[in-house]
C-alpha cells in the first residue's frame, strides 16, 4: 500500500471536538464565578463565545459540504448514519444561533438576567452538541477511515480548514486547538502547515493568544499545550 493510500487518519476531528468541549466548560465556569465576571471579563467571554459559534458553524459546513457527500458516494450503506449527522447539525444550528444572540446580549449587558440567559443557551447547546461529537467520533470517523484514503482526508482538511486563511486566522485557530493538547496530537496539528508558517504562528502569535485567554479566563487557567515544548 502506498503511503497516500493508507486509511484516513482522523486525529484532527478529535482535536477540534476536544477544543469545543474544553471551552464549553471554561465558559460555563467563567460565567458562574462569584462575584460574576466584571466589565472587561464579561465582554471577553461573550466575544469568545461568538468566535466559537462562527468556528462551529464553519466546522459543520465543512462536514456537510465536503466530507459527508464523499462518504455517501463511496459508502451507500452509510446513508442513515449520514442523515443523522446532517439532522444533528441542523438541530445544533438552532442552538448555535440562540447562543450567538445570548452572547451578543450579554456583551452589551452584564446583568444577572443576561448572564443567566447566556448560561442557559450554552447548556442547551451542550445538550445537543456533546452527544453529536461523540457519535461522530465513534461511528462516522471509523467509516471515514474505512472508506477514504489519508490523501483524500488531507485534501478535504486543507481545502476546508487551511487554504485561503490569513496567518492571523490560522494562528487564532491553531493556538486555540493546541491549548491543553497532548504532545502527539500537538505534533500532528502543528505539522499541518509548512515549517515557515508554523514558526511564525508559534513564535509570533503565542503571546496574543495567552493575553486574550487571560482576559477571558483570568490569569490562572493553563492555556499551553500539555507536555509541549517550552514556550
Ligand atoms: Fe466534527
Ligand atoms: Fe459534526
């Protein structure tokens, strides 16, 4: 078997999903503090949730627009599973919209009611999103590996998630994905871009990510890769 014909390595799907899981928890914890988040913190939390909702929307579009159609073509027996994945995205889409509205409201009004509505929207989102992430990992990703090659997976990933994005956007997403990541997956993630781009992202944008994290989570939340290289 040629290297490019080996089964798709879907590690990156888990990396993306884990980042979503991690920050849903951080948002819930950050909004639930006593006393509640102050002026700058509340805005930073709201802005980050809005950023995450855009990211999640894009993630779903990439799956619906590129990955599922390829699987449907190659594995006609998987229709029911893919119908379920698509229906999940539609349901989650409504929760994303609610979360976006609640975050926007909270950004402009840090009062208890707006904060409670934001927390409720995040809880509703988690209710539909978390089981979906799990079944995508447990059911859809094995089908991907059994059906498409690693070269095809990389082509999709590159087209959907990397190509055409500015370094600044890649850096925002890259540092967000490598946050709290184990060493092996950190290596996989950082090697998706060519070495010169990787160096610029790692060296040039680390401080910006950490400053933004300190603004929303406070200075005591660890936001580097786990067992990663010294910063
Ligand atoms: Fe996914
Ligand atoms: Fe999905």
